[in-house]
């Protein structure tokens, strides 16, 4: 009994957490992303369908707040996504967060930041245009501060670019997370 370790959750007890994979459609085809999470052809859900699903979530969860984190595929490729976030913003129980590959326009993300409490970009270096990515990241960070962060995909073949992005984040005091990346099917060997 001397080796018992206890942990205590720090998440608010009045909040229900939903990780919502909005769909598989993505405009990237990253070598490390499993096929089960993305493709370039899945149909988009309509705004009406998304609203219907959100109403079912709201009607079946008794917690005062519902924290939704959108992911995908790439949620922002859905033509209804911005309107859906605008709608959810009118529902006081919903608190929104998003992970995006940062391929929409800067203006899109600045508008989206009015409805989404937390916004996170992910750098996928096979597709990322570094200077454009940094420009968007800095614009969003300057508007919403620590509600913005970056996932840095630390791909070995793009190591110099990834470490340059770490330096950029440090220079501008942008919250960032370095993600160890392995290609699909690579087994972890300690």
C-alpha cells in the first residue's frame, strides 16, 4: 500500500467534453495520417445536419456546459463550418475549440475566432507554406492571444523547418506543442 499514487482531474465538473470528428474530408494527404481519419472525397455534412446533431447532443447531455473540440479530416473544408460555428455561438452551453491545418485565408480564421474559443493550427510540412503559415498564425495570435496554439509536426525529413517553426513560436510567445511523427505503419520500439 505504500506505492499508491492518486491523480485528480482538473477539468471542470460542470462541463461535458466532446471530441467531434466533423468528417474525413481533408485537403492534405499526410503520410502519417491513417486512412481511417482522412480522404479527399467524403461528402460534407450540410448545415442542417450539423445543427440537428448539435441539438441531439444538447438535448441528451445534462451538464451545464458542452466543450466541443472539432477535428477531422480538416473541419474548415466543410462549406457550412463557419456558419455552424456562428450558430453554436448563439447556444450558451457550447464552448468551441478547433484544430485546423491553416489552409483557409487569414480573414476566415480571424472571423472564426469570434465564435471559437480555442484555435489550433497544425504544421504539416509536406504541404505547409512556411511564411504564409507564420503570417496567419501571427495574425490569429495577435487577435486572440493564448487562446491560440500550434501543433508542430516534428517530421524527421523536415527537421530544419520544424525547428525553425519552434523558434518562431518562441520569438512571438505562441503556445506550441511538438508532436513526434512516425510514418503510418511504423512500430514504436523503445
